[in-house]
C-alpha cells in the first residue's frame, strides 16, 4: 500500500522532472540542432537522446543513493551536484565553440566556385562546383559523426538533475526505501520522456526548415546554438 505522502512525492517528482527539463534548453537543443545538421534519422536522434538522458538521470540517482547509504548531509551532495553542473556547462560551451569552428571551416571549404570547361570545338561553359559535397567520401563522414554522440553522452553524464536529491530523494527516504525507488523512477521517467517528446516534435519540424544558401553553415549554426545554450546554463542558471 502506497502512503499518501509517497503519492504526493511521486506527483512532485514528476512535476519537477517535467519543469526541470522544459526550462533547461541544454536537455534538448543540442540533439535538435545536431540532428538537423548531420541529417540523422528520427530513430537515431531519439536513441542517442535516450541514452544521454538515461546517463543524465542515473548519474544523480547513483550519487543520491551513495550519499544516503553513507549518511552524508544533503548540503554536501548539493555541493557535488553544483560542481558537476558547472563542469557540464563548460563542457557544453567548449563543445559548442569547437563545433562552431569546425562547421565554419567546413563551410568555407564547401564554398561554391566555378569551373570553366573548354571543348575541342572551342566552346566554353562553366558550372558551380562544391568539393565537400561532390567529393566527400562516405567513410570520412562516418568518422566525423562517430564521436559526436559520445561527447554528448559524457556531457550529459556530468550534468546533474539538481532537484532530484534534495527535493525528491531525501524526503522520500524519510518514508521507506520502496517509496524512494518509486519517487526516483517517477522523476527519471518524466525527465527522459519530456526530453524525447520535445526532441521528436522539434526534430520533425526543423526538417521542413530550408536554409537555402546558408545550408552549408548548418554545422556552424548548430555549434553556435549549443555554445549559447551552454552559456545560458552557466551564467543564467537555466
């Protein structure tokens, strides 16, 4: 029988998970813009997002259970979470900046230019040509994309779920261990499902976005948006 206190905590945990995710653009923006730039399928985008979200939640859950088992004060765990949050924000800022620079380099290399052809009869004609698109190799593209999901995963593992330990896990522990588990699951499921819903809807929508001549800057734009997202987390507390 679930007590009324645990039911209230489950509802609180679900609400906090939802609000925590929606108000933090770093939970979904990187996946949306990277997916658009790299032309990932929706299935691939959601799979990567799921594992990143799972790592994001479990890192705080493990820390919370260890802290409770060792009898650590909530203030000490909050300090650890604060440190992890700062580290994750700077990792996101660094990744966004590096991706922006790489995207600009790629865009400059892919600048359209003209080639003039002279036929044996003396007739000349020219056409626009882009080396990156026409001469890129599939194997090179796979090498370029293989590291990105891992970088995102590492950043999300560092990123804490700030409300989870002080506002959810510790109050639930005062009831019983089964209540603690239920409340933690409610928070984790709501966080991940909210992430996936926002990413799925937004990724579907941005597929219809046509950048025209700016298309070759898609990677640079993605990096810039991730960079700004990291700054907002670090300096605005989003």
